[in-house]
């Protein structure tokens, strides 16, 4: 209905009405009045849902009574008045009798604040600030917060014709074909939040309703599965539930490992015919029969529930499974898996749902080599809806269980930002997409970064930007995103999760690296091969290779693997080598902060032990004699700075200087080798009289040490075990070594004999305590014998400069095929081959061809 009527000014007393002529419109949702018939935006709107009574109050006048306020109108005639009264009463009655449907009711209706964004803004043309609310696909304007609470506003703006544009630091314009609304916020950050909220509203207004209408065709899907709100336009595609926008925000907080949220209106590509049909077959009805089978009325939520109430309910419902209907096989993993394999070959989706969410493994073994997984069984049986359901619930490395949480964030930046420039955003990592939201209630992200677009991940030093931990994401479009968190642990988890979900583009392979150190320039990047690894620590990389036009390949060693990195250009290559070498330096005085070998032993310790094994096993008084203090200090500083670049050579370095360096390293070690926490337990173990009990205790304590400490202790005791084997020449038996190393390793003054006893016990019982097998002992013995032969040859003057001991395998790498050979500087591959064949008494035949291959230590490269 529309027509001319004269409402009184708001708040005037009835006995002194002064009427103003207004154009009045009535539709299913609002009674609105305008200055003129052609105006697009009203002077006032009254929600039809708030009208409690309409009555005649005299000649040509009628009164509209709402829950909180009365409005008096005067029509042009009694006939017009009667028509208005009849129409208003009819619509009001229809609204009361109808089941709630999707309407454009104001956000504060029914006392529930469902606005996506609300607050005070300055609007050009108004003396006082207005209360503005962004809700769904509309923006509502109110005189004040009280009117907002009552639901009686000035006007609302349909955002399907809107456009938002930032004007200055605090100002922005909302432009429509009919009018431009010029707003001003209190701060730059507030302005950004308002602009983003209105842009999301525009996106919702322009979204596609086709999928939503088809999903809603099933009656239970017309209401939120969790709170009952009408016309829900979001869904969890793995749980097969349709949910409202507010519940969708809380679902996202649970993480994609539990619920994968998608929009019915905007994520069109997700909604295949099979998925839509799956929501018809399962949907809210079947899902709630399972998930909400036992919900106490006191714990249920409603459309008016707060975010905290929704969050608690959804955690109990989906994460804890508190209200679910348990399957009879619950708790019997083997039977659950067997039942799942049977169910997926039928059309019983409810059974599959119950089995899967009661513990059956979606990738369990079927026992059928032709169909090894339930998904394969469903495909073979032609059960496409079962396949669709399994696919959406399949846990894979691609999403890694998902990730979600709060982070502070700065978009693309050219200068180093400070803490004040960060904006707090809710971030999620799901299906290879890093999304950031205005808050954890928002269902539509502010922006997204796809894993395949990420070129490099970077970490910065603590407090580099005013926050405890920050990391950078650098993309192919040369955009640099900076994220910050309050704890290093959270930052590490995010970095690992992002690296885990990364996927390479067609025909490319990338190396993911942690880049240490801040700066205004983004790190170098390029396409590299062949491996990708998340969680790289700076202790395990890098040395340059040889040759190459665009820059030689650099060898970056990581625990368990080696990366050979080739840059596209020499500048790329040098940038990465220098940066990684810098990051790979020792970063502190504890064992874990040192450069490490493949065996998790500090490279400094490995270098010293190796040199003394080669050159000092028979040196008299080894470790008892002190080297020159100045040389020890200089060598220790050099090794601490970059042990990889140091090569200890006989003639250039004295045995006693190297031995003293090793002792000083352990004496100055932060937290000690045995750690402050467990050190006293090691000392107390010496009081045990039963030798077997003592060994058991040492083994138990060994297991409590951190990995690097445990590996280092074994390497050192192994070395001292070798040294005492030559006590006849070096005068350092087990007791003497214990006297030297006890106080050194426990960092005491030497007065406590227990420290020496621990070291003596560890050397004496080395084989038992460290579980050294016969094969390992034989290998050590062979190496010692080879070294001694080489030393004897050197002392007799028959050794040429440059000789070294090399392990050679005949035909296959097995212990029985192993030979230790002294290789001189002039030995050729042919001579080496003949020597090995002679040792094994293999006779060369006329048509036999033997080849000699040289490989590096970890066998990734050879010639």
C-alpha cells in the first residue's frame, strides 16, 4: 500500500499534534514514510513485526501502536483511513500467524543483535552522529542506539546497488544511484572495518540464490541445524548441515578438521549435483538425529543466543560429540571399520554417517587389494553419494587438519610497520587457502591467500614489529603480507601448517624456507628442486656447490635429506646462500642452538672429535695437557661462529689446542650436557651398589635428555671409549679421562668425586648403556686399525701428503662387502679398483668391465 498521510512529529503529545504531509509506503516488512513520492530513502521506518495494534482515533486519524512507541497518522478522508487500518491490521495478523521466514527485519529485532557491524558514525547532512548497522544485504540508519534497540530507524540502504569507496584517513562514501552517503569514522582502523563490512554486505546482496533454493527444497534445511534461524544460507559440507551466518562464524572457529564451512550463495563451484543431492538425503534432519539426539532443553540455543552460547553449544555438539546417538559398535575400532566397508556399498548414508563420526577410519584397510579403501569400495559399487560424503570427510595431508585462530595482520607493506599499524583478524587455514576475517563471527573472509600462490615464508626476530612473533607470506604477485602473534609457539604452528598445505603449480617445484631476519626488502625467490620440507631449523644448512652459469647449485642439508638448490639467476642464488648461511650459524650457547650434523651432534664437537681421532689417539696426555690459551680461545670463537667453514688440519692445528677447545666448549655450555634439570639425578645414580641397577638408571636418565644432548653424549663417550683403548700410548685410561671430563661435563670445581664416577661408569659400560651392537663395534675397530696403520706409515716416513682413509664397497653396500683403503693423492680410480679386487681375490677375465663410483656422504650425488 502507498499513499499520502500526515504523521505527527516524533515524541509530540496527542493533544497538540502538528501534522506534516508525508508519502507513506507499506510492504510486508516495513511501514515507511518519505518526504516525497519519488524519494528512494525514507525519513522513518517502522517494522511491521513490531506493530501490536492499529485503531481509529477520530476524524481521518488512526494510531499505530508498537511495542515501545505510538504513531498517529491522518489520512485525506475517512475512507482512506479505514483502508489503511484494514491493510495494516491484515498484514500484522499475517505476520503473527506465519512461521518465521526470511525477512529484511532490522538487526535488533527480537532483542538479538544480529548485525555484522554496528556503531556510531558521522554522516554528512546530520548534526549528530547516527547509529549505523550493517546486517545481511542492507545498511540501516538510526537516530541513536535506543532506536536501534527498538528497531525503529530512519532508513535502510539496499546494498545490491551500493558501492563503497575510501575517501581519506577516516572518511568513506557509500554510493547508490539515488544518493551518496558520506560517512566519517573515529579512526583509520574503524574506517577499514566499516568499509570491509559494507563490502561483504554488497557481496551477499549480489550472491546467487539458486543453490540455496535447491537445498531449502528439503523442509528441515530451511532452518539452521543449530539454532533454528530461518532461511540459513551457509552449510558444513562434511557434516551435511545447513546453518545460519552467525553459527557459520562459530563453525569456522572449530577448524576444518571438524567442519568445513561453505556459502550456499557464494561458493557456487563447490555445489556439485552430488553434494546438493547429498543434502537432500542427509541434511539437517538426518544430521540432527545423530548429532542432536540427546540435547537437554537447557543447553539448546535459539536465534537470539549470544556468540559465547553458540560457541559452547557447537563445541559440545560437534567437537565433543556430547549429544550424539552412539553407534552400537562404538569403541570397537575393528568392527567399526568393517561395518563402514559394508555400509559404503549400500545407499544407507545415515549408517555411514553414524559409523564415521563414532570412530570408523575413512581410510581404513578393506582387505581387498583391488579396492583398498572405503572410497574405492563405494566407487566399485556405484554409490556416488557415499563417495561424495567420504570425499568431504577424508583427512589428507593437503589440509593437515586445518588451522584457525587470532592473528594481527598488515597487508602489503613497503616500510617496516609498527605494532600500531596491525589490525586484529581471525585467520583460518582450510583446503589450501589462508583466509582472514574481520572477526571469528564473520562467515565471509576479508581476503584469501592460496597456498599455490605463496613463494616464500619468512620469520622475523622477536619484537621486530612490536609483537612477540611475526612472520611474512610472500606471493607470486609480489605482495608481502605480515602476520603477528603473541607467542613463538603459535607462529611456529602457523608456519608449519601453511608449509604443509602448500602445493606446487604445474611443472614447478619450490623449496619452502624459513627466512630469519626482518627488513624492508622481501627475500629472494625462485623455482627450485627437487624437495620441499616444512619445519627446517637453521642449524642444518647450507654449503655452496661448484660450477653453473646461473649460479651453482647449493647443497642445503636437513635432517634426513639434502636439498640441492639451483637459482634462476646468479643473484637469486647468492642471495639465498648468504642468507641461509647467516641463518645457519650458531645462535646461542646451548647444544640445540649449535650447527648440527646429520646425527644431531654439534658440528663443533664432531670436528674436534674427528681431528683427535685422526691425529691424537696416541698423543701422550691427551685431554690432560692444556693447549695454548690464546689459540684455544681463537679456535673456539671460530668454530662457534661457523663450524662448517673450519677445516682442522694436521700441522696447522695442534692436538692439545683442539682437545682444550672441546673441553672449554662443554664447560661453558649453557644448561650443561646433562642439563640443570637432570644433572643431580645422574650424580645420585653413582650411589647405587648394584651394577645392573645402576646401568638401568643411567639408561633411564639417558632417555630423559633432549635429543641433541643424548646424541652428543653418545658421540663423546664413544670417542673417550676409543681414547682409553690406546691408554698404553697416551697414558689416558678410563679413570684418568673421568678425572678430566667429570668436572668439565658437570661444570663443577672438581671437588665432587661423583661427577668423575658418572663419566667413568659411562665409558666402562658404554656398550650396554648405549646399546651398541656387535656390527657397530666391529666397524669402530676396523676404523681404529686403519687409522693406526696410517699413523704408523706416517711415522716411518712412507706416507705421501694427502693420504686419507676411504670406505669402499664391492658391488653392494653391505657390511661384508666393506673395505677400508688408504687413498693417496696420486691414486687413480683404476688403481683403487684393482686393489679392491686383489683384496677379495677376484680374477679379472677378458670381457669383465669394472667401474669405480664416488658418492658424497649421504649418497645424493655421485660420479
